[in-house]
C-alpha cells in the first residue's frame, strides 16, 4: 500500500515494476484473450465472480 494506506496508482506501478515481462512472462489465458480482444486499449475490465 502507499503511505496513505491505499492501493493507488503509485502502489500498483511499484508492484508491477519488477514483474515478469517479455520472454519470461506467462502466456495470457486464451479465454481471456478471446473475451477482451475487441476492447480498445485503456478500457477497464471489471472481473467478477
């Protein structure tokens, strides 16, 4: 969490900064790719149960 105790943009930027990318990244789930393939970049996806 950030110093304010919230999961803000700065928190997530730092969280994912050291994540796996490129050849080390896990492949995307093909079902997810199919569902979101037509969305415009920058569109939010609200994943729920």
